């Protein structure tokens, strides 16, 4: 079970990193449809059944925290 939890945690951590980077790219290039699509895809993941299988963390809360940290970093 420990290996499963480690893998699940690694998937979530990577998704958070990808989401943060996608938001940063979209912020720099808001006209790019590819960047918009990547952000939307990651947001769907955080709200998916697959995500809920991997973790008990609230996906909406996690996305909000990532966005808040980016806003603070830009100030």
C-alpha cells in the first residue's frame, strides 16, 4: 500500500507543478489557445474521479491555493 500512496502522491505533486507552470505560461501569453487548453485539462484532472481515487485533498481548494501563491509571487 505504501508504494501505491507514494505513486499517487508523486502524480499529484507533478500535476500541481504542471498546473503552476501552465498558469504562468498563460499569464505571459493569454492569447495562446494551447496554453488555455492545457490549464483547462489540468483543471478537469483536479475535479475528476481519477483525482479523487488518488487523494482525499479537495481539488478546487488545491487549484485555488496554487493560484493564490502565484498572485503573491507577482506582487
